[in-house]
C-alpha cells in the first residue's frame, strides 16, 4: 500500500488564513467527523502531514496550521516566540472554526511540546482534549539529543547562524536524522526549503529555536500533566532517530504508567513522511481501540 503525495503547490492553493493577534496564519481543513488537530515540527510546516491528509480526512475533520514563524504564516522578526503562545494559537484556530467539542491531537517534534501544553490545560478545562498521539519529539528534555545546528541556533551567535542558514545546512541536518533507507528526495528538500524561506523565514530560526530552552523550563509541569492525564495517549516512534528515537521511548516507558508505545525500528525522526503507511496503521488502530472501549462502557 502507498499513500498519495499532495504536491506543495497544490497544498498551498487549498490553504486559508485567519488573524491571530495581528499575524496572518495559514491553515487547512478537510473531512468530516471528530476533529483531529495536526501539529507540525521544527523547522518545517503543516505540509509534513500531506501523505496522511487524504486517508485521515476520510474518517475525521482535520485541522492544521503553519504555526507562527513557520511555513507560509507570518514570521515577525523581533517576536518572542513561545510554545505557550503556539498553544494559544491552536485554541484560537479552533475557536475561529467554531469547534467546541473535544479534539484529538496528532503531533510531531515541536508540535509535541505544543500538545503537552494543551494537555496541561485540559484538567482545568482550559483545553478540551479527547486523545493525544505523539510522533518523535523531545517529550523529556533530559533524553533529547540536539543536533549541532540546534545548539548553534540557541547560542549567542544564533542570530548569525540563522541568517546564514542555507539549503545545504538543511540537507546536512536532515540526513543525520532520517533512516538510512527513507531519506527525502531532492524535490522534497526543495519544498521544505521553500517553506523555510517563505516570508524571509531564515531571519527568525534562532528565535524559534528557543523552544529547546522553554521545554526545559516547562518540563516538570508538562511531564506531570502526562503522568496524571485522563486522556488516552500513544507514542509512535522512529527508533533510528538520533535526536529522540528509541532512547526517548525508554524514558517514556519509565515515566508514563501503562505506556502505549510503538517503535518503528528502521525509521528516523520523521515517521509520517518516512513510513506514512505504518503511522496511519498504528494511528487508526489506536482510534479504533478507543471506539471499542467507548462501546464497551456503554454496553456495561
């Protein structure tokens, strides 16, 4: 089984815009059913979900946006980017779309941290989360192994590294974190580079990369929220990822009671583009399991 690719040019034509605190945010919606919020990673954009977009839209109402500073959304130069604000953005988008029911979340990388913030808001009713599935991301900062470019971007010279960030820099970074047999094509790299460059995005990469520091600051609050979550969770992980692969799964199992984990042993940091069929299979199995449990509760 293969999943059809949505070319970036076609993806862009389907986007819509809304205003978030004076900034233009590009977003995409498709399908019907329970709402499923898709949260992308750093430094890419919501186009990352394009392999899964059509099959998921057959079952759910999909919502995805390019977060502030990413993709085709606004990229203000002097902005203090924050994961907390990105969670506010997601909730503003849901409000813009009139979605008030519980929302399922599928997140990757940077988006994992935004999902953790939403989970932390759930017990007090500030967010309404139905379930959460994480792909490779730094859920626990102590188990996250940053690549060199990330370390440079959060260094005092980050502003200079950001301005000299090139397609070659992107290629060198990406090839380190993909599986050896699932690396992206030159065309895909061109498209990623196009999304990073949109709205002169290389100027803000060092500011966006501050999320690595913010993760450490919020670590205890977010991990506590996961440990006490009444929300069903699953962690689907590309095991060969040197940044947050199988070692992150080990930490997840240590800290999360009755941890629901899936390891894709030959896959790297981007399982939804490296192995979309496997990710779809394990995601749908998770959701089918939730439905079966709900029916069982109703029966008894």
